[in-house]
C-alpha cells in the first residue's frame, strides 16, 4: 500500500451546452472582471463567431480590448505583446477564446502580467510555481472553440522559448480558469483538418494519461471514457461539422483528457513538442502521427492495460485490436502516416535528429512514459515515424 500515494485535482466550473456563450457577461460578473482583455487567434478574429461574441460584451456595456497576435505555437514575443496590451488597456482579467494556442496564451497573459520575474522562472519544474506572486494573477474565463487541448480546464500554458526553440510548460494552480463556457455551437465551423487534429490531441491526452505509471484511478476512469467518446464521435464530427451532438461529446472528451493528464503524459508529447517547435506543425496532428509508433514502443509495459481499455471501448483483439483501431481512425481522418506527409520537403540530417532526441528526453512529459525514453529510443522512434514503420 505504500505506493498508493498520489495528488488529485479536478476541473473548474464548466457551463456546458449549446447557446451558453450568451452567459459570457454573467460569467464576467461572477468572477469580478469589469474590463476584460479578449484573447484569440488572428484567424478566429476575422470570423463572425468572434464578432457575435464581442457584440454580447458591447450590448452588456462591458468595456474590453482585443488581442489576437497568437501563433499556432505561441512564442514569448506573443506573450510580451499581449502583456503590453493588457497593461496599456488597464484590464483586470482575460477572456481566452479559441483553440489551445489562444487559451494557453490568454492564461499566460493573465498569469504573467503581474509578475516581476521572467516567465521561464515558473516552468513546471518542482515547486517553481511557488515563486509567483499569486495575488497578482488575474482571473480567467476560458471559451474553447475546438475540442482537443482541454486547456480550458488546465493549470498550465505552453509557450515556445524562441532563443532555444523549446516548448516550455508554465504552471500555477491559479492559471486554472475561474469559469469555462463550453458551447459546442462554437466548434461547428472548424474545418475537417482542425477537427481531426484537435480530436486526436484529445485522444493522445486520454491515452497517455491512462498508460502513465502511478496511482490515479480517477484519472484512469476519466481517460477511458474520454477515449470511448473520441472513437465514437470524432469520425462523426469529422464527416459532418454541424453534428452538434458529436461536437458536444468531443468537447467533453477534450476536457476529460486535460483533467486526466494530471497523472502524466508520455513520449507522444515529448516527441511532438520539439517537432512542433522546430517545424511549426499542428500539435494535435503531430501527436496523431507519433501515436502508433509510441504505442508499439510501450507495448510490454501497457499490453494488459490496453486490453482492458479495448474491452471497455468495444474493440476486439486486445492490444493488437486497439493498435489497429488507432491506425484505422488515423486513416479515416486523413492523418499522415509518417512525418514526411505532415512536413512537406522533410529532410532531417543526423544533427537535426539528435537535436530532436535531446529535446524529447528532457521534455517534462517524457517522465510519464511507461517505458523510459532514452535518447537511443527517441532516435529509433523518430526514424520509425519518418519511415512509417510501425
């Protein structure tokens, strides 16, 4: 029993359901935000969904600013620019609106705007989060418009250190949004590529959390139900973007993945992070490419767990059946089977491969892999993902 020691956390208040975006002014009032900064990405900023949401604020006479300088993989210069706008506008909270990039950057702006130390001092290492001035962290309302990262119920944000091209996870308990508005109608405009990539990100979160070592039965239970929801609903959402029932279930799966991965992630993410930082690939789609190769690498450590998972999801054949189901799902969603299909003109020399492997083994997510990720193993997995050999 001495090994049955863990620490458990749960998501925040989530207002879930169609049409609940109309409650945004009420959510602001509930959190005490009077002058929010609306953070989104440049693509969304041009779409009617943002115009309609900003009209809700205008109609409620809520003074607000807008910041949309957010890259698909946010970098520190995006954060610095957002903080400048936040301070100049004398804002007192953030509405983080969009996919994982906008949600992460919005949370980071709310966190970092009141700090005096560099953001890198709060990387998710040990108790570095205690260095932050907790009283200076602004409240956050998160409004996801994709169904993948689950950042809306997470206590961290990912930002790329531009000098080193490394993704850093910045953590603090108060980065957890005070209120989440999860309205599946907001996801109906997602193109198929983004639906597939974000959905596979949710699957990666649930799968790696379930396979991570450690004692967290609640995370395991959340993860397996999230995986079932993905397998049953992602193909439907991909085929028909206006299937709001499937969209709603995918929003649930995304939040469930983020709630579950407090237990840990693994080599899918630790390989995806450096590839995304160096090649600016879509995070979820990169996870999807690496998924079957990492699953095969971990087989000896997770075979029995995956067999139980397959039975719950309704997949026959134990580990092999589940692995085939992952490949089938990827093919159905037009996920590239290998990295060259994701990165056009890919030509990795030995030096670049070594750099990715070095970055992967020190990534914070590597420690959650059920099989130790050595540099040799990372290089072998990278080669398999390039060659398409499972």
